């Protein structure tokens, strides 16, 4: 009988976000695959997790997938974690999960920390419909992607390096207009967790004067359709909505 692959989210900052289920899963598995064994080693030691570890990252996943699948076929239970957040979301994981599905190996993904959802909710921008873009291309295809984003009507979320933040905001302003609303969140769940909201122009001015550090999430409002009308809402409809919820 084949083993099972567990996708285990880990905290994006605050270790208190590590769930009891995640800890128990990592302790019970035969192997923990880590994006960086040194980074994950600190986390595992903190929670007294002594399960053996091995590297699985973007530079070796093409060659490591097959051996891992073979171990799963042999009956071992294996967990995959990234340096922070949920594996597969701008982190290694997709290729391994896909290969497990192709080989009828059971995959179980635990719910848990990710940076994009707190940033979205914290932005104050519409959360009912959104799209996640991950990291923008650094060179080839970047201008095309930004042009597509400018026409997107849903709220858009993407990650960025603090060193490229101002440049990205400037490129977005050029494509979307200076008055497009957005937010920038950094160091989510950490001591210096901060979210700054405003127009793209206001954000450019702020971060030109205040160079950020840490991990960055940009949330950009969608393009407003011309002549779009906001639906009329009254207190009775609002009460109905609350009752339906």
C-alpha cells in the first residue's frame, strides 16, 4: 500500500500560527521535505520535531520528484513544507503533487498560513472576487503582464521584493493610472507587520521616502468598468444579507 503525501503550511512569521495538527503530522511522517533544511531546522527544533529531513526546492525538484514518489509507493508517509506559508503557492510543490495524482498516491493538504489572504483582507479592497499573480516576471513578459493586470476588474494580489517595490508601483501607476487604489503589506504576522493603503501615487511617494524591508504583498484594486453603477442597498437588504449569512 502506498504512503501519503502531506502538504503542511508553516508560519509566515509568528510561530504561534503553527497548528497542533501541523506539528502532529510532521512528527508522524517518515520524512519531511524542506525548501531549505537550515531554515526549516529552526522551526522543527522549536517544536521538538525530530523527523528526518531532505531538500526539495526549485533547483532540484525536477530530479527529486521521482525518488520521492518511489518512496511514497513503498509505503512511506512524507510531508512537504516550504520556508514559510503553504507549499505550492509561489513555492515548490506543484510538480510533486501532480506526479502523486498521476500515480494514484493520496495527497492531503492541511489548511494554514499564507501571506496573500491576510494582505487581501487587510487592504480594505473588495475580497469577493480576486486573482493571485504571484511574482511578476522580472524581465521577459513583464510589460505584457502589467498591461493585462491594468485591465483586470477583480482585485489583484502579488508578491514583490522590497528592492523592486517602488519600481513596480511606478510601472503599475503608468499602466493603471496614478489614482488606482492599492495597498502594500509587509512582514505579515511579524513584529513589524504593517499595511499602507492609498493611491498608487501616494504609495510611490511614501515608499520612496520610507524604504521597506521584509516580505512584501501588493494588493491592487481592479479596473472600474465605465458607467458602472453601485447596487442600491438599504438597511432592510443589509439585514437580509446578515440573516442569510
